C-alpha cells in the first residue's frame, strides 16, 4: 500500500450530501443510476452516475445521506456529465454498498 502525505488527503473534498433524485441510467455500460445529490448552499446540487443497482432501488435512495468526492473534474459518462463521485465499498460479491454517515450531519460537511 502506498503512503500519502496529510496534504494529499486534505485536498480531497469528501462531503456529505442528500440524494434528492435517483433515476435508472439505461445508457450506462454497467448497470447504474443517475443521482442528484444536494450538498447544501455552499456546493449545491451535483449529478453522479452510481453503480449501486444491486443493493438499492431508486425510490429507496431518495432522502439518503451519502459521502461523495466533490472536487474531481467532471467526467462524461455516456450522455451525462458526472460532477461528483459517490463513495462505497464492494461487498463479498463485488456489488457496491454506499459509504454513509451513521447519524445526521449538515449537508456539505467535510470528512475529517
């Protein structure tokens, strides 16, 4: 495992947001949803393509808190431009499980 400096970590903007919309993304190469995530007044709403279809249905994602990287460059994924990277972990079968705070925190809070 490669070590990084503290400054490297602090440059990554891992923020808490709330999913306000989730739609199927049929044009994606791998099964995915298009998420709209609200990060509060400072950052606003950002779009993300998320390969989380195994464990989540779109209706169940609405209102959930998620942790996302908000300072990556935008990435074109098929017809959409993903503006943030919603984080998660692979389960035993390789499906993604969301990384989420275990209690409510203000939108836009930065991971420390």
